[in-house]
């Protein structure tokens, strides 16, 4: 990261213990429900893809795993046009609260020139976390 | 297209005249509501991008425009891994019915080796058309 990048931060509290939230963040069939289809494994150095239904694909690598506390992976998108090429890192931080678990998601690495990607990511994470909340509310 | 590709076809009827459906298929601010953000223009040869909120981008070019009847554009995704690289064409065909307009969407060009992309696209178009129906039901 250079100083010419910025981060998207989205936070939300979930009414479940950290253990259940962690499971939804790290089990591929649950990740597919709220995020995207994937071949994730909770192993530092594991490379995987997140696949959108419309054909788009992200290239990812696990950077940090601290069960029930922190998960980080790269979130990269290769494109010939620099306006769309993205090298970013997503970090999930879980903190127990009185009634559940607080989740902070930070996506770092947006070039300041990519205003659209930055705005899109903020909207995107809000939607992803809303779907995660629905998944957890269903008891999965 | 070679014989080693196959197509996804999804059909749905909408309770609006072809004119309104056409508008939702070709006006960028309406396309953004049900499909993706974009810089589409209804001009043959115009190149544009469809942009997912999570950073993914499709490269597209308008191939056919017959107002209220047919719209076709390329739907390409570049990836170093052949399992994800996609060169496809999406064709929208509108047919008036007694109570509205029938829409047929065909996405052609999936290599037979890309089973995941093919299955994902089918699910994806079902979701896109459900969102399009919601948009039209709101009266936009």
C-alpha cells in the first residue's frame, strides 16, 4: 500500500456468537450464500477465487487467520484498463459484544483515482453484510 | 462461436408494454438498477463496461439494436486462467403478448469445459430478471 490509496470500512453487529459468525466467514458453502462461490480454505498462503454468477472472478490469497478474531485475504482484480485494475486487501475483525458479535470489514488499497470502484465497494459490502445477516438469522 | 460452446437461455414475461421493457434494457440508470453500473449507449459498435460493486468488470460491445425487438452485445471477461476467460454474446429478444411482453435472454459462447460459469450464468440471469421485474413493478 502507498499513501495514495484509501480504504472502505463497513461495520455491522450480528446477534450471534463469534464462533457462528466465523463459520459463515470461512466455510465455502456458507460464504457462497452471502458473498460469492469460492474455493476458500482457512490456511495462510492458500490462493483461491471468488466467482460472481455473471462470469467475473477475483483472485485471492489468505494472509491472516486468527480463529474467531481476524481473517484477511487479498482481493485482486486484473484488468488491462488501470481504471479497473485493483490490488486490495480485505480484513475482517470480530469483537464480542453483550448481545452478539461486532464485525468490521476493511477493504484497503483503492487508488484515489478509482472513485467508482471505491463507491461501489462501499455499497457492495453493505449488501454482502445484509445477506450475511439474513443467512445467520435463518440459523445456518 | 464454434460447436464446442453452449448457451444459457432464460425467459420471463413482464406485465408491461415492449416500449417500457426496452427502456429498462437500454437506459444506463435503469440498467444499473437491475443489471450493473455501466456506460452503455444504444449504438452499434459502442464499447462499454458493466461493473460489479465488488470490483469485477465485463468488457462489452453493442452488436445489434432493433428498438423494442432485439438487443445484442458481447459479454467478455478476461482472465489469465482459461477456466474463467469468457467470450460470450448476450441477445435480448422481446415479443409482445396479450398481457405484456415476453423476454428471451440468450448468453452464447460458454466453452463446454466451463461448467461452473455456465451454471452460474443461469442462476445469475434468473436473479437479474427477477430484479428487472421488481424495477418494472415499481413503475420505473
